[in-house]
């Protein structure tokens, strides 16, 4: 009964946010920098509810080890805990970051903004003063969203349906749907990214690794590439 109640409340909350068309909860937070407001909203709207829900379910241990409900799926997918090491993740992140920087340099030289999968203009920094608040948003997203969409919601569905696959599909689909402000391409990219982060969680057995990867990817997109593009455009103007 407890699982059913939590699931209804959680899905109702997600539907309410989806109807608004924004990922960020409507919270009155007296912070001027918009990225800091959004970072606070992510914690209060996703991170804290996930932690409280896991505490009620007595499943906080899922942060440090993969819940038993997901083990059959992990083995079926060929990514049981321990199958993915930090070295492989580091290589993938390094290659992806380098490609993103090269593409950003190429576009900036032609007066174009950094490429993003979908329309992310509404959350991109517009000045140097936005960079450190954007960094706070990136880290908050990495931790709070992973807690909610990679652990809490999938586990809740898995407990209710007795299916780890159902939990992963619902969690990943909800994660993508909450990014609909980025358009269909952004939702598709988020769905694929969410699936990869889920595989990383299962293959590593600990949530901290997908949290770190998620945060680093967002830092690359929201801080590093915009800063690089701004410097290149400034250099071109001063010639």
C-alpha cells in the first residue's frame, strides 16, 4: 500500500510539472541569478523528494549499490555491477568533450552559438557572470536528477510492478519528458542519454558515477563550451 501511494503521488507530481511544460518546480526562491534559482528548484523539487521517498522505503542504500530489483535486468543487458570501470568512462568523457570543444571552436569561428541537441537557449549563460551559477545548476542537475530518475522513480515502479525493466523505462521516459522545453530533438537526446546513464549505474553498481558523468556533461555544455565560444567571438571582434 505504501509503494502504491508513493507511486501515485510521484507520478501525479510529474504530470503536473509536465503540464506546465517546464522541468523546474514552481517555487518562490529569492535568488537573483536564474541558474541558482533553477539549481535550488532541482534540489527542492527532485533531490529532496527522492531522498525522503528512499528513506520512507528504507532504500537509501541504493545510492551505494544497485538494488536487487534491477540485478536481473543488468545481467540480461550484459552490464552487471562491476562490468563498467572508471577508465572506460574517463575515455568516453574525454573523447566526447574533445569533440564538443572542436565543434564549438568551428561554430564560434563562424559566429554561431555552441551546438546543443535540441533548443537549450533558455538555459544557456548569456554573460561571464552567468558561468558560475550555471556550474551550480550543472552539478545540482547531476545529483538531484540522478537521485530521482535513475534510482527513486525506477525503483518505485519496479517495486509496484515487480519489473526492473518497467521501472527503467518509466524513469527514462519521464526524464526525457521533463526536458520537452528543448523540443523533440532534445527529448530524444535526453532519452538516449538517460538510457546510457542507467546502463552506467547498473554496470558500476553505484549511483555516484552516473551522477558525476551527468554533472560533467552539463558542465561541458553550460560552462566550458559557452565560455570558449565567447572568448573566440571576442577575439575575432578585436582583430
